[in-house]
């Protein structure tokens, strides 16, 4: 990793402006990673900007909204970013495909690009880059950025450290998936920096109605194999609901994999898949042009209905 950190430091010294961006529907791994990079770049007296629409917070999930209300930083959106693309490096985190970016059209500009990810690579990755780093053994990009902060001897504020800690917890499903000794080491760094576990829980809290709604989904789930659970959600569900339900199903005795399917607000069909490691859910999601990891994957489908998707999954795991 030191080679990566040396390269990033070299690039930070070379450019004046930096735009930091993640995937659509950003989570706390994206936000926490961008905030870590923001602090490192700022510490080197350069000009970082996080690409996020703080003027329209209602487009984001509750965790992101709560987090954004706790931190201050310079940001850009699709209306303002072009004011800052001279002598600029675009750093993309937690994603490597253009169509999955928070704002895919940003790549239409002549701008140097660095990609940092931890998902399994696809052939349609962003090839027009000056540097790409991908480590599928990482629990999260926040884990990597925790090491990078430590490497540069930089301490972030308690809210930023708390957001980063929450990012690790979300990506590991409360340290149940993709967790190694290094993951705990990263969490330890963040605690030493002042991560507040009470504040972290505040970022992760959900409403009673959300909990009851998910419980109803779980109640209506069914087994498609002795150790594989499936759940079909109502229309107009969100990707967060799909993911949270898939995570929840995996907590039950004898459930080694879970698949949750539902119609999204854009009328596409969303799928979230989870595994404790005995099933390669990422391989199954590839059937739907999706992606992810061995234990955590998903897809968004526009050319099949729920029944067709359900039958394909049942056939694949059978």
C-alpha cells in the first residue's frame, strides 16, 4: 500500500484542484473516503472539492443527510464543477464504471483521472485514467483511507472519523462480512482519531416505520433452497431497502445466501444478493450485468420482470 500512498502524494503535489466523486446513491463508504481524501489534500494546501449536491439533500438517504449536516467542506455539483477543472485531478472512489458514477457526464471533460476501488473489475472499467488501484480484499475504501490518513500522520475531526467508522460497519454488515485483522486495525485508527460510537450510531439509525416495513418483508420471505432465502419487495422500493433486507436475511440460522428482488422507482428491477462465502453471489449477478463481491453483489435489470429474474436465480443456485 505504501506504493499507492506515495503515488497519491506525488499526484497531489502535481495538481492544484481536486474533484472527489463516488457512485450513484452514495453511501457512507463513499462519503467517508471522500472526506478523508479532502482532509489529506487540504493539509497539503491544495483545493479539494467533493462532488455532491448539498443544495438538494432530499435526493440522498437519511445516513448521508445526517452526515452532511455534521461536516463542512467545499463541494461542487453538475452546475458548478466546470468552474474548477483547470489543473484538476478527478479522483473516483468505490466505483470503476462510468455509468455508475454520481455524475457520469463528468468524464466528458478533458480531465486527468485516478480510480480507487475494491469491487471485482469489469471489462467496461474507466480505461482513460492515469492511475488505477483496485484491491478486492479490502472491506471498504474507508479502510484504505484510514491507512492513508495514518501514513500521512493526519488526524480528522470526530464527525469525519465517525462517518468513516460507520462506512466500515455498513460495508462489512457489522463486521460479519469481508472483515480481516486489517479491518479492525483501520477501525482502531479511527477510534484513536476520535470517532464517536454514539454519533456513529446516530448516522446508522433508522425510523420505527422503516424497521417495521423491513420486518414485514422478512416475514414474507421464503427459502428457494435449504440454505438460501429470497424475498420479493413491493413496487417503488429503494436500493437501500433491497440491500438492508438482504443483509437482514443473512442473520438467520441456516441462511447462507440471500436474494432480494423488487421494482425500483424508475421501473427497473433491482436485485441485492448476499452470502457468507459459500455461494459466489457476484458470479450470479453477472448474469444480470451486475457486480460486487463474492459475498455482496447486486444488479439493476431493465429487460426482465421479477418472475423471470426469480426463476433464473433459482436455476443458478439449484
